[in-house]
C-alpha cells in the first residue's frame, strides 16, 4: 500500500491523509462524521445505500464517500443543502419499504436506520406505495430472518462471504429483490453454520437470534425447577458494552452479581467446563500421538466450525476431537455429578448456558446432547450475551453499580486462567499446551505463555514446539474462511504435518461470536473489536491464582470421586460425542 | 428446444461435466457462461444442475441461484412442449394483456414461469415481441395469436391440449 499522502479539504478543514483513503476515512481523520448505512469496514464497502453522499467540488453528481478515493487538492462539502436533502429523501425511500414496527423490534434503540432517521429528523415518509414481498423465517433453532425489516444493504451477504460460507445471497431482481439462501429456503434447511456474523452485520432487525429468554424466566419462576446457569468466558469481555461501558471492559464480577440477583439457583462459570475440556482433549491428543490415531486432531469447541466441517469438509470428521464443547460438558456434569451430590433429580434441573454464540443454541438441541440414561438434555436453554443483557435490564438492576462477585464455589466453581482464554483465538491451543507440556515434561513449567498462537492479525497461525523431546506442530485458524484455507492446504498436501489444530468459527474467536453485542459500523472504523475484547480475557488469565487446567482442584475432585480419569468410560459417555455428514441443499428442500 | 428432448439424462450429465471442465480454474468469473451452456443442455436450471455448477466452479449454490433469479434469460423451471409466451410489452399491456395472462394461468393451473406437471404447457411472461399492431399478442411456440380477449383463450389452448 502506498504511503503517499494527499491534502484534501473537507468542510473547510484541510487534512493530509494517505492516498489510499476514501473520502469517508479522510473526513473521519478531519473530525467530520459522515453518516453510513450499508458500509462496514473491511466487510461491505460498496456504496449501495447512498446515505454517505457528499459533494465533491467540481464533480457533476454527489459521490458515495465510502467508495470514493481522495485525490490531491480535493475539496469536499458534506453539509450542503443539496447533500442534506438528498440524504433525507434517500432515507425516506428506504423507510418507505421498511416494516416500521420499531416499538416491537428486537433492535429498538439499537438500530442504525433508526439512528439515521432520528439524525435527519424524519417526521413523515413522503413515499407510500407497494411493499416488496416479505418472508418471516423462525424455523431454525438459531437465526431468525424477518425480511420485512431488510433494507438490502448487503452487509449480511458480505459477512457470510467473509466467512466463506456464502449461504446468503441476493435473489430475484428489482423490486422483488430479497436476501436469503437458494430457493429462499428456511435457515433451518440451509447449509448454514449459524455463526451469526450476519446478525452482527445487520444494521436493522432483519436478522436476529431465536430468543429463549421467556423460557428461562419461566424456569426461574418455577418453584419445582432448580435452575443452574453457566457463563462462557467471552461474555465477560463484552457484556459491559450493553451497559455503556467502553469496549474491552472486563465485567466478570458484576456479571456474576447480576445473575445472582436475577434468581438463578446456582451460578457457575463455563470455565470449569473449559478446564475439563482441556483434560479430556489433551489426553485424547496424547493418546492419538502415542497410538497412531488420526492426526492432526482438530478442536471441537466451536459449534459453528463443527457444522462447517459437517457440511463442507466431512472427510475431516475423524480428525475432530470427540470432546463436546465446554458448556455441553459442564451441562452433562451438572445433570449427573452435581445432581447426585446435591440429591436432586436431574429431571428437576434446568441448565442455562449464556454464550457469545448463536450456534450454541442448535448445538444444545442436537440428538447427541441428550442423555438417554437420565432422560435429560445436557443444556436446556442457551442465551446470547444480548439476551442476558436485556434480562438483566428487565430485572431492574443498575449493572454498573453492582459489587464484584464470583460464581458459586462448591463442586464445580473453580476455574483457571487457561480456561478464561478459551474465548479468544489461540486460547484453546494455549490452554491445551500448558497442560500437555506439564504432563509430558512431568514438571510444573513456569514458561506458559504461548504468544505465537495469540493475536488476530494472521487468520492462520502456526507454531512448532519441542516438548520432552517430542516435536509438536500446531496451527490455529479463526473464521471459517481461514478454516477452509487451512483444510484445503492439508487436503492438497501443501501444509506441514500438524499434530493439533485449533479452529474457531468466528474471526477473533468467541469474543466476536454471533451472540455478542452489535457494535455500530461507525465505531468499528476506529478499533479492532477482536483485539480489544481479547485483552479483557488475557487480563483475567493473569489475575488467576492457577493458570493451568490440571491445577483446578474441583476438577481434580471430579475425576477422583466420579469420572475416574480423563477419557474413562464414564467420561466418554458424558463428555464425548460424534459428528455426522450433512447434505448441502438436498432434493428434499424442493418439497414433494 | 426439440434437440434437448432427445438427450438422455446421462448424456446431459456428461455434457455439463465437459462444460465445467472447459472453464476449470476460472471460478466465479465463468459462472454466467457455464449457466448459459447448462441451460442449453437441459432447457432449464434445476437444483441438481445448480449444485453441479456450484461444486464445479467453487461457488455456493446460493450465489448460483442468485444469478439465475437475477437474469430473466435463465429459467428454474422446465419449458413445456408448448410454450405460451404472453407479451407484456407496453402496447399489449395497455390493450389488456395482463387479463390474458391471468386467464391462461387460470386455464392451465400454473403461474408464469412454471410448467404443467404433464410437461405439456409452460407460460412465459415476455417483453415486446414486435407485433404491437396485433396487441394484445400471445405466441404458442411459433404460432402467433393477436387482438385477443380473455374469452378466446380456452379455444386456443384446447387445440394444443389435443395435439
């Protein structure tokens, strides 16, 4: 990229910016905010919505600032009567074919279109006429599509493309244009990973998670239900945003305090399940290496990644660790070990997982996540970070004034720093290495920070380590697009012989999962959300008295008193699973 | 159109594979060309053809479907032995071709763009066919019928039903 600088004058302010900048970026550098709607940095830069129009002096027509490069000596005006009037009528036209049921919309108060409507003082919609055909699809357990809200900005299509899943596309033409999978089939039947990046990208309420909060409220209020909640590590790195805290604020203590006040009977951290995962997965890896098992072994914590493999890379299903994901493991332990120790019938326990992820919802409803011996599901409901934030607000809690509390401390309350970093790309790998290295070296190693697998800049990270004379080659991929690249290279034989690979379905890992708070596209121009949120987790890791999963005392007791040892028969029954190839657009979608 | 009827399914599959092989390595860029040639082989672009094209070019079925539904040249449905083209060009439209189209849809129990289950008729709502002096106009394959009113439609279709 050229580092040449050019001088441009925007609304009378002259700035010197890199020649590669767009007018939008240059204006931002000059402290001038140009409104945007279809624009999403690095994802959707197409100039489709015409909301960011500006006047370039000497130009014939108004220019879309998000796609117009700056040139030396350019003079731009962003606030002329012509610009204002054009933006306003553009907004009115978008609103004329938009379901303006804002009060009953999941994005009420958090909608980029609503913000713009307010910003431009839209008081009436001058254009009334036909509405394009709409479709409401809530048949999947994860993603709801409401095309009556869709403004065809294309951000979801671009986000899906960025993931290299490409299940969403523009379909039809002209006024009948819609966004959906082929044949506009339900998301329940589409070859979708449910990563939810489309939801994160959607500026309006056209895409959102299937809500489960009412079911959870009902369980909390049911005196016959013992409701046990667990929270994934990534949630604490973003929940604060829903309460106005700066991005990257760690709210672990307030989060637990809030859950306690909401009336859950028992509050745990999914980090216990993460530590458990490391023991199971680390043991599985060592066994595969020792016994000539299928390598590379690939992590199985990310259900978006699992679905991606089941649809697109079925030949790698034997490479996947058989470990359930941490919250499923923890759910299984709550319904068995915990239930037994507490003398509660597992059927009376209702387990809730608070997750940064939209793919965890359908994961929990998979057939394999049902325990036939006990007649119960590992996890009864999954809530996203956004849903739990809304429920905390409904409880009437002043979140920011809460004291710091921790999870309940009995049986499965303890967790280590290794578990906390599960929420960031490279974290599962690092946590596994901390334990595997200790086991192989028969030592309590002090050098435990594997920085080579940290960070978000490279989508595929590699490291080669030597532990107790064993050469271990590992790789980390985040986003399904990166997974595709890595797996293609392995398939073609151009990749090195890895032993162990961590794959997370979303770029940055769980901290940027599809269930996390949506951040306004304008804010995303200035920060790397993935890095900001990950910092919170690495900070918590440093604060923990124990930073290796096998040092978790509650986990030690669980093995001693209940499971026996990692990968024992009982452990396999409760904590391991299997996968199935899934067909892409089978003929059955056509009906009849 | 007649020639596609004589190809067996296996021949069609082989021909499509040859088309895809011809554009190997070009990926998304070749999508339009491959779809055109695929439609020439099959007469339309059903789901299994879309899947084959998507796999062959390394694009998703949703993208393939998006392109097909964008361009009116591409058809998701087979054409009938008799294709009824209803001109919706300006002159015909002003002279009431919408009512003609609706009458045909009612008579054949299918919508524009669809084909009857027996494969006999399909309806194509088309743009100006250049016979504005005869508006409103329909064509059944190569036969032209002009200055129509909806009540003439059943008799016209009856001729082909018996054919």
